[in-house]
C-alpha cells in the first residue's frame, strides 16, 4: 500500500463532503423534531422499545429486510425487487466494504475519514496481488456491477414500467428528477473514475478490464481528475437535493421501522409518526395501480403517493381534496412497501378540519334500547343461562336494515343452530361510530361508542354477533366490552359448521368470494367466509383477492365521491370478481352486496343468505323452541 | 304484395300494427318470444279509466290478426344488414329477408327484488303490481288471505325516478295503476285500510283525476306523501313499513298485511338485444332512440325500421294503440314510396 | 309580564328577507343539494330521527327558507351513518352535504 498524495486531499472531495454533512445535519434535526413531536407516552414507549432486546432485534431484521433487500417488492415482482435491492444492498455493500478497506489499509485517518472510504482509489494505490487485496478489489467491482445493473433496470423502468408489474408510475416532480438523474449518474461516474486509476491504484475485473480495453482514453491521466470531480459532484448534488425529494425516504424509513415496531400510531395529522410516514414514501407509485379509484383517470392524482407529496408541500386545498375523496379501502396500505398507512393518514387529515358545530349525543337516552334487548338479564334464572349455551346479541347494523335478506337469513341460521339470541337493533339502533370515525370526527365517534357500549353491557349477552364489517371493525378496534366476544357472522357461521351444529348440504354452485375491505384488510378475516362458502358449494377466486381485493366502490369512506362517480369502480371490481366465471358472487357485507347487485350480471348474495338456503332445519327443533337442556343441567 | 313486413313483438302494439296492416291489404309477420299474444296486457285484469277487461282487448286484437303470419315461442337469433334490407334469422331456423321492421318489443317490469330494502322475495307479504293483477285474474296467491286483510300498502315508484335503481325516469302509468288497484282491493276488502305511499301523483290522462277523487272520497284510500325507505317483518309475518309523511313532516310507520310494490317500466333486455342486432341506438333513458322525440317518435334513425309502443318509453294502452296505428300508416307509405 | 296575549314572530316565510349567500356556498360545496325532490326517504330511514327529529330533507328546506336555527337543531344527533345516502333516489351525497353544512353554518351562540 502506498499513499499517492502526501496531503491525502484534493479539492474535488468538497462537493461530496459538503453534501454529506448537509444531509447528516438535516436528518439529525428532522429525527429530533419527529421524536419531540410524539406524545410523551409514545416517546417513552419508543425509547423503551429501542432497548428491549426483542424489538431491537426485530428492528434490525426489518431494516435489513425492508430497506436493503426489499422483500416486499420481491414478492410482488422479481424484476422490481431485484432493481431495488441491487441498488440499495449493492450501494450499502460498497459503503461497507469501502470502509473495511480503509480501516484495513490506512491508519491515522483524522478528517480524511469523511471522504477516504468514497475516494479511496484516488488517494491510495493498493495491490491486488495479495489474496486480501484481490478479494476486496473483486468485491468492490462486483457490488458496483450489481448497482449498475440496478440502475440499468431503473432506466428501463422509466420507459417500460409494465415489465416491472406496474401499469402506472408516479409523475416525478422537478427536484425528484434532479435527484433521479444525479443518482443514476453516481455509479457510472464512479466506474469511470475508478477505471482511470485502475492501472495506478489497482482494480478488478470491471475497472481493470475497462482500463485495459479503452487504454487510449483511460490511460491518459489528464482526464482522470475531471472524472473524479464529476463523481464527487454527482454525489454532492444528490445529497443536497435529497431532503427535498422522494429520496428522503431512505433515511426516514430507518426511523419509521422502529417507530412502527414500538406500536406507535398516528395521533397528529402532520407531526410525529404521520410525518415519519409521509417522508418515508418513496414515491414508487405502487399505490397508483392499487387504488380502486384509478379506473377513472381523473383520480390518479388522488392516490396516497400524491397525498404524501402535497403534505410535504403543505398544499392545504389539495390535501383536503385528496383525503376527502378516498374510499378508505386500505389497499394502498396493504401494498405499500414501506408501510405508509394511506387510510389512517387521510382520517387524520380529516380530523383536523374545522366545523362550526357538530353533533352531540348527550341527550340520547339508551334505557329504551336496553329494555328492548335485555332478555338475558331478565331470564338469569331460567334454563337459558343454565344450559351453558352462549347468549348471542345480534347487531345487524344500519346497512343491514336496508338489506333485510341478510338479517332474516342470519336469524334463520341462528334458529337452526339452536342459538339463543336477541336482536339489538330491531327498531333501529345507534350507529356503531365507524362512519363518523371515517369522517375524522373522532370525539363524536367516541360518544357513539360509549352509547352502544352501555346498551351491550346492559344486555347480559356474552357474544356480540355482527353482520356488517364496518361495524365489526370499530367494535374490534375501539370498543371495550369485558367478557363479551365480538364475532362477525362469517366467523360465527364457520364455527357453527365445523362444530357440527348446522347440517349443511353442499351444492354444485360456483361462488366467488369478494373480500370486503373492512373485513379483510381491516380485520384480517379471509378464511372463515371461504370455509362457509366451500361448505355450500365450490369456491373460485377472483383475479385479485384477499389482501389485494378491489373495493366495491360503495364505501362510506369517501366523503366527496358522489353516487354517479362510483359506477366505473363497481364495474371494475365486478370484472375482477368474475374472471373465473362463477355462477354467483358472494360477499359478507351488506354495503358491498347492494353495491354489486346494482350493476352485476349475476346474483350477488351475502354468505348468510347462501348458508341459510343450504342448511336443513333440524326436525327436533322447530322455530321458537329453544335448544334442549345441556349436560350441566343435572 | 310481396314486400315482407316483420313485426317484432306480439303485444298490443305489435298486434294493432299487424291488424291495421292486414286491413291495408298486407300480410305482416309477427314474431313473439312467448307462447301467446298480448304481452303485458294479457297478464292484466282490468284497465283504467273505465275498468274494461284487459282480456277483451287482447281477444279482439287477436281475432283481428288471425290472418297474419304469427311465430310464437320464437326469438331472433341474429339480424344481418344487407344492401337495402335486413336478413332476420329466427330461433326456429326460418330466415326472413325484409325491408321493413316494426319494433314492438315493449318494456319490462322492473325487477322489484333489486330494491332490496323492500324485501320482495324475502318477506312473505310483499308482492308486485303484476302479482296482484294475477290474483285478480285467478284468485290464487298465498300472500292474500281473505280473512286477514286489515291493512294494505301500495308503494309507488319502485324502480322509477330512482338513480339507485338505475332508472331516473317516471314510469308514467304506475300512479294511476296504484289508484286503480287500490280501489279494486278496497272493493274486495271493504274493511281494509289502504295506503298509497307516493312521491308525486301524476294523474295526466283522460279521467284519471276523477279516478283519484273517487279513490279519496268514495273508497277512503289514504294517500301519504312519502317514499317508503325501509320494510321490516313482524314475528307474525306482517310487514312494517317506514316512510316520512312529508306533508306533516313526521316519520310514519304502519303494520300491513300486504305490501304491493308498483314496479316501474324499464326497457326490456330482449328489446335492447334486438336493437343492438339491428344497430339501433339507445336513448339516454334506456329505451330505444327515435329519430326525433317530438316529430318522429315512431321512426328509428334507420331506414325502414319503425317503432310502436313502449319500446321507446312508458306508455298507456291507448297511447300504444295510437302509435301502432301510426306505425302501420308509416309502413304503408314507406312501401308506396318504394314502388 | 302578562299582556293577555303573546308576542311571537310571524311563522310566515318572507323570501325577501332570506339571505341566500350561505346556501349558495353550500350549493358550491355540494352541487346536488338542489336535486332533492322531498321524497322523505332519508327522514324515514334516519336512526337519529327518533332522537332529534333529524331530517336532512327538512334541513335542506329550512336552510333555503332562512330557518337556520331550526336546521342546526335538527342536525344535532346525526350519526353520519350514511343510510340517507344509500336510500336517496336522486343520488345526493348526503354525508358530504351534512359535513358541509357543519362547516358553513353556525350554531346560535348561547
């Protein structure tokens, strides 16, 4: 090893060093700001999670798998995954190996440590004849090649995104383009610069060969310095624009992952965790193809990637427009490789809106409602409680009141199974609060939750059965009902079938199941409704299903999308469902059912209706007669 | 007369057109998909405003068209446009080359089960206007129990004036039909309370207003201005309807032994199918598009293709018959023009 | 003080005195508001109706007639459940309309 220059310095390192320092300072300030913006309890929780071994290991694992390897993208599309991990992981390895190299070969670094690992080849000549030297040279060239292949793919992706499984990509902003071009140019320039020095400082299969092939040009050392200058400038430009471009996601995601693993949620619409999410958005545009509103071209700019961009720009009118239009189906959240929660972010934006007045439910007296559904309390000493059977309170929900076929079928199934049940909203109930929550009116939603909690606790039931996934989600997430199990009818029916309480005759109808947004992505219930359906007939899958299911278009999530604007979305979702030409469409949500029924060319039914038609009425029990006494009765 | 005239649809529009053309000395061909002539009118019992039996109308028309070529149980497989004529392939294997087509494809009743909140097909005591006429004709319907008919409700505008039902148009005849049926039901069950839930009452035709006055004064039918939005079922199987009495500004609730849904008129799928085969345009209301909605309602934009009756929009029986006669005259003049 | 009769404001609506500005603002926010044909579907399906007499149909009418106080009082128990949007035969986006009213109009200060 020999140092080529005694000073170990050349002016060309300046652009890089300035850029680097700028980015580090910017990120540190940002980091502190975000952490300070967290509510005190969250902040404490975050710090504790950092030192808890379990979460700390998880953080490192997640950062490695998500930020460097991009496993989620690999799952989506191999080429897309390779492109991202080659650039991220390749670059990371270049930095890592570069540092190791510097540490191995130099001592007494001082301020040179800032730029030596980057421009090592220029300053230090090294021999590749030793085993150690050859390996390091090889590794550096190899990872450079990996990154270059990723860059090449990135250039191709700009032109033909379909090869990468993306129909549409984001429209980059001006600064994004500068960042993009400087990023693209960093690595070819590095190759060029290192090729110049390959005959002096050594190189491997890439740089050495290049130097050998273009010996005329690359051996002319007069060209050397401009190449190193260009390389440093590309880095400097990239670092200077980074905070103002989508590339800010690289440092932010490293913060977002531990925050998420600490269990922190969005509280403030713009600060803290929300801010970390917004800046973590890599503008990849996967949410554009995912968005069900995307069937209409005019809605493309209302996807989550653009919401993040507008929040960064503080463009209030666009933020409002984008957040109010969204159906809150959660698909952008499901497909987002960094975990930006597009739906929750929008609810948070809605929650800061100013209203001159709002509802107030303090005058609502729930005693009537409790009296309407408290037979379990009244009958405490009767045989009902002594059978050990569950006491089911059925809350059909507002939407089910408009699709009576579902509630009628549900009651019929409960009768057939011999379940002891009571209907909570026979004469109209109080809304579950989820629609209010979706509109961002969190205080009002909490009041509704409180009212319903009072009714349910007063009913003496031990199981709350729900037909509507919209209700189900808020009951699961926001209600505290000690001793009461909350079940969606798809779960409950699945249990009834598997425990043999229903006698089901399988038919030969081909069903496709539409995963309602709130039930699937919202509550993670995918298999139970399919189990119910497969007991009734054959189940085929939609082209996009489960986590990727497409919103029916009827969602209450959107505040501004009018009825006439939703037709195209419903038709698109129907096309997705009928890809395997099923006879009938099944779903487990009253709102999805009536939305689809409006435009469908084949019958649309709730799983309750389907199950009821294939379930036999047991001969021993007739309607109205309660189940035979259980074994505890002796 | 070697010119073929094909009339698609054997309802009253098709029959009247054929009858007129027969009188003019032509021998038209009627193509009817069902096994009988008369269309929707054949399913009806009596017709407003004079309560004339629908069967008489169908019978007299049928006797007048006996000289025509009638294909029952026949559908149209496809239509080819030739140079200045059409080749119509029928489902029975016969093909007809013609220069003249009269579209008398009529309408379809809105499928009331699509208004899920009304519970047609779900609740036992909910029927449609057509079901009620069927009961008038046959006296058979499990939903109508002679001993327990204390309260009956009629819901107007089911599948009409309703974006959610994908038909924003008024079906025109349901108001008067509801009044007629309410009177008839009251005649059968004088003690029953009968409600009509309406949004607007459109009594536009000859003597309709008299009918309405009679329903109010002589039969005591209760008219409630409000659209029914929810129907639920009692334990005893009766239905509870909820509406707003918009005139008093209060929600109303009524428990009924029978609920009759006034299904509106929509363009039938078969009508649209045949129109697509003949490349006829569809108007924004979903019915077939005329050359001009004022001057040329019975002419299609295609040479030699004419319309008669409800294929261009909801119509009453006399309007349909008048159009059919006009269509026959147009056909006659068209043939004269060809010679 | 009892005069033997009551002084009460006329219940008649004088359209000359109704300031249309706010309703115009509402109309800009939700253009379909004029599409209401007063069928009453929304009122009869409304779960809040039994508590506060909520009727978005009446609210629209009251706002057009300058009776803002009445309208605001009716809206106090709205749960934003969306049933009215579901049943509206004219396809009015009632939920957005309600939120817009809450933004544009003001509650009488006590």
